[in-house]
C-alpha cells in the first residue's frame, strides 16, 4: 500500500464529505423572483379606472403579438384595483394596475411563468382609437386592443398586442381553490404561504376560494401553518426549533416571521381578513389534529355567523382528512351544525352529512360518485391538481365543482375558456 | 455511535428488536472483517470506463438512495431507496453494453445502452448512451395513478486506476423523451424531448473482502425531474439538486 | 467451502439485510399506524422526533465510507496505532443572523467539547467529536400575551455529534466532520413561569484546521480554528479553540 494511494483515498473521503455537505447546504440555494417595476412608471399621473371601464375590459382576448409568451388566447379579469391576465402557454400570467390618461389607458405590472422563475415587467396601453375614446366616455367600445411590451430582466423587449373577443362567462359556482391561502412558497409568489397577505392576493391569482392549514400552539391557539415543525422552508427565526406545538402563541408572534416577513396569523385573523377584505366564497380549513378541530370549529362557527350577518356569500368548512378527525367530529353532537368537508369515501360524506366531498385527484374523474354527491345537493372538490394537462382535462371532462390547486391562474384560464 | 441507534419508534415490536440485534452484530463484524481482508489479483468493475474483454460480464447489486429536494416533496419522504442492479457485458472493439435496473415497489427504472472505451496507461475514457424506461404506480387508498416514461442519458466518463482503487467521474445529460400519466380512467401523454438537466457521478470501486469488490458512488443530479419523485407530480421548471448515493457489491 | 468465504457471504447478506428494512417506507412512522394506512394522506410522512431512526441509514452509509481508508490502513501491520482524547474550549461567533444590531442580541459563546481519535501511524485519522455550543441569545421586552405583558429571553444551543476525518502532517491537521447536531432553543418568560425548551436533530458538518505542539510524554496542546455548519437549519459558527490532548494508549 503506497503512501500516495492513501493520500489519494483520504482526499476522496474528505472531498466526498465536503460534497455531501455542499449538497446538504444547497437546500437553501433556492430560486426567487424579483419584481422591480418600471423606474419610469407612467401610472403616477393617471386617474384610477371606474367600474364601467373595468367591466368592459374584462373578457377573452386574442393574442395578436406575443404568442410565443402567452399563446393564442388570454383571459383578462379584474379583482378590485388589479387586472389579472391568465394564459395557458408557459403557464403565464400578468398582474397589472391601471389608470387613465387624457386620451388613453395605461396598465403596468409584471408577468410570470407560474412554474418557472421567469418573470419581468409589462406595460400595456389602450390607445385613443383602439377603444380608449369610447371607454373614457363610458360608451360601449367598438373594439379594445391592449398593446405594449413585456421585458425580462429589464432588458429584452417583446411586443404584446391583445384584441378583445368577448366578455367572460359568469362563474356558475365553480370553485377555484388556492392551496395554502394562495400558493406554496416554492412557487415564488410575492407573499408567503398561509399568510394574511397571500389570502388577499388569492383573487388576483384567479381563485375564488382558499384552503388554509390549521395547527395548534402550546396554549391551544389555532394558527395557520403547514408543516409539523418550524423550519427554514417556511419561517425566519432562529429560536423556533422543532414541533409547532412546543411553542406558545406569544413566541410565534414575537420570535419569527414567515419567509417574506409576514407574521404567522391566527385562524381568527385569517377569517376576519377573508370576510372583511376579500370576496372569497369558500374557505377550507385543513385541520392537522383532533385537538385543532375541537378548538377551531367554534371559532369557525362564529365567523360563519359574522359572514351571514354581513350578507357575505361565504362558506367556511372544516376539513376531515383522516379517519381520526372524522370520528371525532362525527361523534360530537356540538359539531353537527359545522359545515364539513370530507376527504374520505362518499359513504363517510353521507354519514357525516358533509357539504363537500374532496377526493384526491389521483383517483381520476370518479364521475359516478361525483354525480351521486351532486344529486344529494353536495359539492365535490378535487385536490391538489397542478399538472397543466390534467387541469385542462379535469375542467373539460370531469364533473367536479372545484379544483384545489397551487396554480389558480391556470385553473381560471381553463375554466373561463371552456365552451367559449 | 452505537448508542445513537437506541432511539426507536415508541411501539417496539419484535421485528425492530431483531433488526436492532442484527445491526449490532453487523457493527461488530464490520471492523473485524476489515482487518481480515487481502487483495486479489483479478479485479472487476462496472463504473470504471476501461474496456472489459469481449463476452465477459461484470455486475453489481446493491442499493441506491436518492434524496429528493424539499421544495418538491416538502415534508413528505425525501429519500427514495431503491434496489439497484447494474450489468456490463463486454463486446469486441472496446464496446460494451450497460444495463441498469433500479426497482422499488412504487418507482422502477430499467436502462440499456452502449459504450465505447479507450485506455491510456492508468487512465480510461468512455463515451456512450443509455436509454431508460421508468414505471411508477400507486393504487392504494387515495391513489389510482400510473406513470411511465422514457429517458435518455448520453454520457462521458473518465477514470483512473489507482491499483487497489478504481476512481471514476461520469458526466451525463438527462433528457426526457416522453411521459405518460394515467389517473383513474383518464391519461395524459407528453411527448416533449426536453432537457431535464445534468448529472455528475463520482464512483469508487475497490476491494471489500477477499475476492469481492465494492462500489460506492455519488451521483449529483441537477434536474427538473427525476423518476423517483414522480408521485409528487411536480410541475416546476426549475432545476434542483437530487443527490443519489449508490452502494453495491460487485458480484 | 473455505470458512472465510462462508463468513464473507453471510456478512454480505447481513449488510444488505440491515440496510433494506431501514429503507422501507414509513418505517419510523408513529405507533399504531401501519405504513400503508399512513401512506395515502401524507405520502410517507414521519415524525420528526424519530429523526434518528429515520436517518440511521446515513450512519451506515458513513460507516461504509469510513471502512475504505480504515481497511487500507489496517493493511499496514507494522505501524503503530494511538487512541487519543482531546478536550477543547474556546470562543464562538455565529456568522449569520437576522437579529444583528438588536441591543439584547448576543451571538458569541464559549464552546467546550471532546474529541476522541484513532490515529494510525499514517496520514488519515478518524474519530468522533461532540461539544456544547451556545449559538446566540436574545431578550425581547414588553411582549403582549394573553397573560399580560412580559419579557422573554431566548437562547439557541447545539450539541454536535460528528464523525471526524483528519489529515495530519508536521503537527498541522485538517479535519472534516459529518453528522448531526441536536439544536435546541430555550425560552425563559416571567409570566409563562417556566423554562421551556424545544429542539430537533439536524444534519450538518464541521471543518477545522489546527496545530498541535507535542510535549514529552502523552500530553500535547493545540490551537484550532473550527467552522461549524448546521446545514439543515442554515446556522453557521466560527470558533477559535485551544485544546489539550492526551494519548490514552498506543499499540
């Protein structure tokens, strides 16, 4: 055995350890999307758009230029003061703010490909002779053409031109359910998953419903948090180590933040935001334990009452993901009035008198069972469907009343384009 | 070290005890066995890019373990351990056929390919291509899903013969040829010929015991997709690191 | 059949056998739940408390990795072996922080620890190291809780258990270590009325460079600069240390 070989081997061992270490630490090297906005924003001197204009601009558009980025057609939809544009190609979408100038309308914001880290700024106009003239006078426009450009990394510019075809169909009660309040951290959204901020962003992403995850702190406060443990995927805060149930609410509120700096919300705070600041129609509480169900159901019922008093079109449902939670909720007579969502079999749905049946999408269309549920006046929502091809297929071929997804922009596109 | 193994699931059943017992025995045997080994003249290898004589076979059986990125599988299982069998058949003119079968209940892959080798002094070089078919299924409660696909892995590798140790570095491209996913009565077919990413492997083949050689390899896949993670049905287009550890006995 | 061949065969299967069961899905899942009925809901989630059981395949892997140089070193029958212990103490500084600048935040500590090394008369040495590391502490005042307003003091500590590989020449050494850290936070809040603690096991590594000055006899003193990385939590520490080393015995 030569010394040289031993040296070699030692080097191999040392370097393999180093490699493993690099691999381990590479977990943090994740992707990010930075949305900078235009330095020379044209929105500054504009006046905000009225409801008439927003309504007239919403609709299906033909893509005249920019097909490579956005495909052949796009869906333009307003929520509040934000205009969202949904496309199929590249799973693209745009989020824009708009305003009117003397003789034209201007829209600025960002575009993104939902499943990659590609993004950039976008600026669109409606010129005087291309619809702005009528829109500014609140007259029905003969045509509407949104034209402008999109850039990537502030450099490359591609022209975009979208021509109005027809108005959007009215949503007939289809639930586009955003996962974790709006989307996962790994999808590089501007806000963290399960935050108050993402809940208010869900509609911009095309959702009309949300799913949120409920866990208990040590002092039995229901909070929005997905994982079993505090970890670097979800939070910043060096003193939060180990299981969530080891920590008191004061620690959750004072010693950590979510990834994008938001405070971890309690269930009450989240439902308050849903009722007062959004038009979300459906909230699915993904309960993580029996104890969390016991504590959360009364809270949920209170907010349900509040929503009814305010005339809000909203249902808040407690999810029953496991047999354990199912048995607990079914056995307690005080939980009879709570609205329930059952992830188990259709017999369990009947047994618990759940309002919604939510099977995993990996079981397929389940058409017979879905129809049976619907004939009993129940809704069916499938989870968690992210694959673009299957989203299209499920919307066009299955009978489900809703889809839980990390990509509500895609579901919204496929839904509004269906039968059009 | 040994005391670390004492933390076991709350419910200890006989299987676990047996498992534990065997583990302790193995830990005792391991150092002893190492003291007893000596070198043999006849050496076999699978990864090392040197040509093997025509119609000779060398093969290895073992385990490979891939660690899936947290961004894709989150808190779900991150390690997919797979039974791994690789076989190399020598052909004339420095060619050889490679096959590899990796199988675990829910995710399986078989590949076959051709490689050509060239050696100079203690160094060897080879170039080749492997085509793989993978198959995954889950039919238990909540799942009725089958996914299959074809991948292509063109590669080059270089290796150094350090007498007792064969050291190999291999660079591969990961190309998705097509993929089919069926759920329930519906299915989705993607014909996409898409570059999924790259992989670099480091392999050591060296004597382990008497006439037997032992393979230890680390393969760093930097890709958007790896078949072991098919059940997560990830849709991300961003490349991520999937390290894969391979341990095998050269049979 | 030759007896050593027989043992060899048995040993090989033993090794495969101890590795395979650990690779099963849901092996470390909670009591009372079979892996299969847990599978549909959470795929193959495991309880973090059973981290060790879940990850002990890494230790086996590591043992296999160590076995390479160990075995080669064992071939040198005429060399001396030494078993040494080393105690060390020093000062540490946490490199990354989001609370930097807060007046009540401290990120230095006084680590103490122990290293046991097996030193053949050769380049490579292997051993194990553990220590107590205080990473940081922070006091937040005027926290509104449902029990009233309070102050809370938090501190973050870690206990690494690392396998060390060290190369030594002319009394200088470079070491790397790979293993686990038990990372735990303690909280002390007046109103909540108890010291409360929460922790978990995380993967991590260590790099160190050092110089040892040998006295006559079994004692020597040294100085080290260590870099601790708790990779899974993205916590990094740098620590200059002095050490006292004692050669327990040589054979």
